[in-house]
């Protein structure tokens, strides 16, 4: 099936390339990236084009600006790969007026732009849908680079390295949805609709919540209009939001879809996540009717004391109830997301996973329960931004213990790589000094083994990223002004520390 484009393009003589630092299938499934591409493509005076790591067919001599969308810490590798293929110098100081202007935005940039500031001329911090449009208007002026950067610096949310920047936060006025439905997308022929942004729960490690405060949701009628629009072109509808169930009319949205399916409309429905305490029979029945066989809940920790400490305020009864509802209403599988290496975690907290898993397994024959463990990565702009990273050795020991224990119970478990998560921690809390190492690591094909070697050879100090930051010191990402600010994060951190010590 050919791609279906849901808007009309304009053209112009300003050549803007939107680059996705991974394969095209992921680009096509990235709602934020595709929405910004559509905005550019619909802007009079702009000639917009998309590229990705597996499709870099663009003439850099004719390109005025190159914009990257960065969703994951290791995406820098894709950025350098694309620049390399286009023969554009990596460092902005090595580029001149003849090179395209290069900028970036996305969740990683909003959380901490500092590791990347030697690569980009400017970056967008916070919600991008309006700041991007304002940037396009300035770009079209085709001013000399310094003049252009001066003008761009006046736009809220634009970070020109070494300046301060106010994080941009928008009201959700228009529902964002997939503008190009494609069979090449990772989510094949799927129409994704943003229901809400952020999360009210404020788990202390979570950037999806903290960098998207306050929680905002789209108007019910506009969501329904978007669903109807999508259904004109595809049966595959996906609802997106870190905390869908906090939408005040989430039940009505699900009911609307349920009624449509019951009246004979074929809809394959998927949703991004469900909070454990929000699962109810109606929601599960709608998902099952929409063809969903599995769902995921995130409990993070099996011990109640650790869940309280990280501000994941769900009880064991709620977890037990969620699994029961999932099973009784027709789901075949349930994945339980959890985390190892949470600050203050001890062996008893880890053993609690086995106790809980056994209990859930015994009580719920007929549904396949699976655990998926990541390891705690302290992230900027969260109350745990000062915390230390657990050692790889301890995490791996706990992984082996859990793998063995869960397998005895007959439960499958998947684990993220503790070694890669270690380097993710380094990247997350780094400053601009890491840029030269990123280039060297890229030249070593971004292999895991090259990180330690390169960091050592270049003498880059990663101690603070791993051992944690001093609460009295300034942090690399303090250049971002956001609400709530650092004082609030610190108060919350203190409150949680008192809880764990009780
Ligand atoms: S419930 Fe999920 S999305 Fe919300 S703050 Fe916690 S981890 Fe983040």
C-alpha cells in the first residue's frame, strides 16, 4: 500500500531537511518528528525533505538547514552517521557559512542539551510544535549565520549554546496525529493520536513526567474527530500518552471506540501504556475487542517501601487486582515492567520480586505473565538527578538472581543491558566535554567496548555522572529554566529520602 499523506504540501526556495537518527521505519512511527515534518512541508516558502540513517539521499550543497529529532541517548550515533554520509563536519566550529545550519530538538535535547552543544548551532528545548514554526519564519529570512542566531535566540525555547533558555510549554490546542500513514512504518499503517502529554504521577526517576509538566490533555471532541479521520484511511488506531487514564474522559473515548467496534467497524486498537491502578474491566474488554492480546503495566519495584520511595504510589493489592482484571477479561499476556538498581534497594527488595511473581502466577493460571527489567538511570530534571548509579556488578548479580528465580517459577524475564545502561547514565548527565569522545566512539562503530577505552584515552571525567552530583553544585543542565524548577526537585528529593529512612 502506498503512503497516505493527510495534508497538502507547499514548496519554496528554503531547503530544509528533517533528519531522523535511526532507520526510516522508526522515523515514520515517531509522532513528534512526523508532525514537525508536516508543519515544515505545509509552510509556504519551505521545501521540506526527510532523511534517516538508511536513506540519506539529499544534496547537502542545496540544503539550507538540517534539523534532527533526538528521542534516545544513543541517537547521537545516528546523528554523526548522517553528518558523516553527507560529508558535513561534526563540530559546529568547523562549519562555515556554506554549510547548512544544523539544529536539533526532542526529549533527549530537552532533558540535557549540553553533551550535544558542540554539534548543533541551536537546539529547541521543550514542546516544539510552535517554537519550530517560529524558527521556520526566521530561517526563511536567509540571514548570515550570526545574525540569524541572534534573531533565533529571541524565540522562547531556543537554546543557543552558553545562553540561558526557558523551556517551552504549550497548551495542547490541536491534536497531534500521524500525518503520513505508511506500511513502511514500524507501526505498520497505524494512525497514532496524542491523547495527553506528561503524567500527573511524578515518579521520581521519570523524565516523561517531569519534563512535560504540567500534565495536559486534548479536548475530547477533537480526539473523536481525529479517530474518525484516521478510520477513513486505516483500521489501526493507537492512542498515545504517558498517562492516558488521567484524561478526564478516557472512559468515554474507550466507550466510543467500543461502540463502534460493536456496531461492526473493524478497529485494531493499541494503547501506549496503562497505569496499574487505572485498569478496569471496560478498558480491557475494549482492548480485547480491538484485537489486543497483551498489555503492559509498570510496577518498577516489588517492595512497597521502594515503590513509596520512588513515588510510585500503587499498592500490592492494586497490582494483584490489575492482573486479575486482565486475565478475567480476555487478555492472553501481561508484561510487568520493573527496575533494578533503584537507590536504597537491597537484597530483600529484589527477593520481593520472586514472592510477588509466585503469587501472581499461582492466582492467575491462563494468562502469560512476563517480567521486563531495566536498570535505574538517574536522569536530569527529576528529583533523582543527584543520585548515584548502582554498580554494573551489583546489577548483573541481581539480574542473574532474578533470572534463575523467575525461571524456577516458570516466568520469563527480560533484562536491559547493565553495561549499556551505565553508558546511558554517563551520556544523560554529561556536559559539552564529552563531545570529542562521542565522535571517537562513533568512529569505533559505537561499539560497547569502545566507550571505556575512548573515555580513558581522552581523560574525560565521568565520576559525577556515575557517583552522583553534589546538591550544592551547579549542574550542566541548569541553563534550562523550567517550572517546577530545581528548588522543587530538591524538596521532593528530600521528602522521598526522609520516607526511605523511616
Ligand atoms: S506513572 Fe509512568 S509516566 Fe507517570 S510518572 Fe510514573 S513512570 Fe512516569
